[in-house]
C-alpha cells in the first residue's frame, strides 16, 4: 500500500468535501476509494454556482433594458455516489466520522456489518 493510499484509508467514514474540475462541490461520507482515487460517497449533496441573467427594467426616460447577472448556489441531494478520480481537484475534511455507540461496539461485528448496522439505525 502506497503512502497516499495509507493516508486516504485514515479518512474512511469521514465527511468529506470534494471539488470537481467543473466547479461543483460534493459533500458526503467517504466509504471507499481505489488506486485511481475514485471515491464512493454516501449521503452526498452537490453544490454548484449558477449564473442567471435577469432583465432589469430601464430607468424612466432611458431606452432599452439592462441585464444583470445574479449568481446563486444550488443544492441537490444525490445519495450514494461514485466520483471519478480524474475529475477531482481537491478533497478536504468536513467533519469527523460519527461516534460508534457502545452497544454496537460490544457486538464485535466485522466492519461491513458495523457500517450497515449504523446506517439502519440512522
């Protein structure tokens, strides 16, 4: 395992913010990654900046109308997503992974079963 993969493995289950080449940003819980830096994110939300032109009525006595550009941020919920590594510009931590309840730790479940159990309780 290379050093980069070892560092990435430490961020499994963290809530991450991913910035893509086209300017979109996604936040979600990182479940997995591979050698190409493709990511699997759970509970993903996408944020993108949208510029819209709005016609502004002309001032009294002036001819024509002026256009004004309004920039806003749109959000949409995507859920479980796979993000292609070649499209990723940056990756940053939004928050630490949620704590595992004591009653779940006592069961000594394998990691995959533990993740499924935590999702079912949420």
